[in-house]
C-alpha cells in the first residue's frame, strides 16, 4: 500500500501543516490502495509562494537549459513509467494496459515526436511534473 502523507514543496518532501490523512480506495477492487494527506489552504499558499520564487530563476534560464531540464525529466519519466502505470491502476482502477500505453505512454510519445523538445503541451505538463515528483520520491514515504 502506498503511503504519501508528505507534500512535495520547494524541492523537498515536507509534513503538511495540519492536513487530514485519508485512504485512497481503488475503485476496481474497493480496497485501500494507500494513504494521502489533504493539503490545507496554508499548504497551498506556501506552494504558491515557492512556485513564484522558482519562476524568477526559471524565467531567466536559457532555451537550452529548459530543453536540458525537460530531457532529464523525460529520461526519469521513462525509467519510472511502470511505477506511474502501477499508481494509476491502483489509485484510479485503470486497466493496467490502458494505464501503461495510453496514460503514461502518451506524455513520452508526445514529447518524443516533437522537434525540438521545447514544444511541451498543456495536456502533458501535469504528467511531466508527476514524473519529476515520482523521480524524487526516494525516502519520501512515511
């Protein structure tokens, strides 16, 4: 069972200020798939402050630096694609093949077909951010 009771904020895993811990139920089996913490308004405010601060630096990065970062994220995403597919199957009840080929596979295919990599679309940005979060998750579970 997955246990994600910390929030990824400003590049590190932190305890939420006061959020409620809830079970994630796999809708296909109706069994608990894990636990998560619901963020509070203050947690969301802290995330917004961190995002604004990160944007100052990111907005000054060169096109090549952004391409390098995206390539690195996609590399980790590819290495962890099975973990992401498993999470979709457990958390959402998605069929394993659908989760792997359609949900997880679509982000890497979308970016791989584009030249240059800088043409990330709004629809795959959440997947790329999720990949970055999964990639950094070592030691984050409680």
